[in-house]
C-alpha cells in the first residue's frame, strides 16, 4: 500500500476480518485515510530516531464504527528502542521543567 517492501504481507497477517462485524453504511475508508496520515507521520518520526521499520511500525486501522486507529506493531527490539526514546524524552522534559 505504501510502497515499503513486505508491508502488505505483514499487514495481511495482522488483518482478521472476523475480529469484528462490518456495519453497513459505515465509511471505514475515511477513518483509515485519517489513520494512515497519522501512521505515516509516526513512522517518519520513528525512522528519524533510528528505529527500523522492521522492528516497530505504526499501522493504520479503523475501529468498529469507522473511527481512525493507529496501532504500533513490533518485535521486542523495536519496543526496547521505543522505551529508550521515551526515557530520553522524559529525562529532557524533567531537565527543562
């Protein structure tokens, strides 16, 4: 969908159409487009911080009512990278306060 190698294959593994009921008349595409923009921004920020997409990535989704949802999907190494970044951000915030 976004041109990244393997993205569709990875997303397909996460997609379960039976996980919730599709409601007639709900515009799931609109919510997904909003989530997609936010996921793209988060993925760019993670990449700028040195987090590899294969380790941790934001994935666009919708809730049962079509609202935008962004999920983080990753392996342990990616979550550890996020933990380090959050600890650093917390430290900087305390220092600036």
